[in-house]
C-alpha cells in the first residue's frame, strides 16, 4: 500500500496552540524535509483531488525513535495530499492530556480521527465519544478496549515479528549445519502484551524447527537497559550461536555490550523494529546484527491515507469491497543486507 515515493507537495504550516489542547494546524502549502519517511502513493481514482478532509491526529510523546517517526510519517503523508488538512496534537504520555486533546478535536468537528493511544484502555471512552458523534476513528497500533471505539484498526504484527525473527535464525543455523544451536533472546518490557506476543511467536517458530531458547532476559526498550542486560547474558552464556533482540533502540546498548565483550564475530544477531541505525549496521556488513524485523512507523502514513478515504467515502484500490476494511495488519518484513536499500526509507 505504501512505497518509497516522495510526495511532491508536503508543505507543513504549524499554527498556534489551540486553547487548552496543544493542537498544531498542518496545511499543505510550504516545504519540509521528510527524510526517513515512507508515504503511500495514491493511484487511479483515489489519486484525484476530492473534497477537503480535516483529520485530527493524536499520538504519544516522541520520546522513542519509533513514536517520533509515527508523527513524522503522518505529517509527511498529509503534506503530500492537497485535499487533506491535518490537525496534529502535541504528543503526550499524560493520559488525561491526550483525552483532553482528542475531545477538543471532537468539539472542533474534524472529519476523521487518527489516534495512537498512549493507553488503549484509558482512551477507549473518548474514542467511543467520537464514533457516537459521527466521526470515524482510525485506531493506530495500540488497540482500544472495545471495537465500538474505532472504525478501522491498523497496526503491526508482534507475533509475526517473533515468527519471522525465528525463521531467519533457523535458516542461518541450517546454513551453518548447527544441529543444536544456543539461541538467546533479549526481550522488551515483559508486562506488555506486545512483548509477550513477540516472544510467543519466536518460541513457536523455533519449536516447530526443533530448536529452543537457551536463555532469555527482558529489559526496557532503552539503550542503557539493553547494554546492562546483554552484559549479564554474555557473562552467563559462554557460547552463543544466535540472538534475537526485540527492539533496535535497546539494540544500541546490546551491540555495545557485545563489542565490549569482544564477541562480535561469534553469533548471528537479529533486531526488531527497523531503526535507521540498525539498517546501516546491517548494510555495513561488519556487524553481528545481520537482520532486523520491521515494525514500521509507516503505518501512520497509511492511517492518514485511510482517514482520507473514509472522509471522501472511497475504498481501497485493487479490492473488490466498496468500503475501507475494518482491520489491517502490516507485515513484519525481515531486512537483511540483500534488501536493506529497499527498506531504508522506513527507518526511524
């Protein structure tokens, strides 16, 4: 649905803060650099300019590379569409603040809402308010507690990330004729459902191949946490054949620990997420990191496109259905040295 094509019109005007809600008005009249963004290219009848659609957008604070890229991608997508006006809220991890911002967008009668909730359960009620007011909601990634709170959900495949990471490692172990490999896992925050799903997918893929995880530790999606946990694991496990690290931001620390322990040439490492830094490590070819499994922030670009289609009462091209689907799960592609150039624009 999306390509690496850069839009010809991606201007962004940042207006003043709306009263009490931190809203940034985004128009399409000036130019802004959108490096490391992936935008959807509309084709056929959907490429024709239609009635203007005012889209309200709300997401958490850009305190992580991935969340920063979510907002950057949404802005780039809207900037390339002359019939879209994006009302972009100030990112926040304060649940009460995000609820307030979304309610302000509802009161301002935007045509469609795109919401990546900091806390899906907490934002469910205000999203249901929007739906009740006749404003379709695109639920981006973190799921609301009720399907009544959204018209369409689009997000990543955490289970699929684990499966694809496992399958890559399985392939590498078979290439090396290693029958009983020592495979380790560095997970994210264990209390999160996404971490649990990633680990389950990884375990299931390995089990199906007759392999198992020899050691597993969780951390906190930060580089510091990744370095600390990786250092502990490297001390505890003297010989490793493969490692999966769930998150490329924490992978910065994991790689630092591996190099500090002088074990960079010992095993295959797979990352998760698809950061620009991880892709450059892979492209360089001199890193233990040989692949990363995408959880692409380009889903925000697609969410804006879906919101436009809903606002103009259009459907997705190349589908027989007359309406936008209720759920879209993105694919967790495996980025390697062979295909990294294809995916660099997805990096965050």
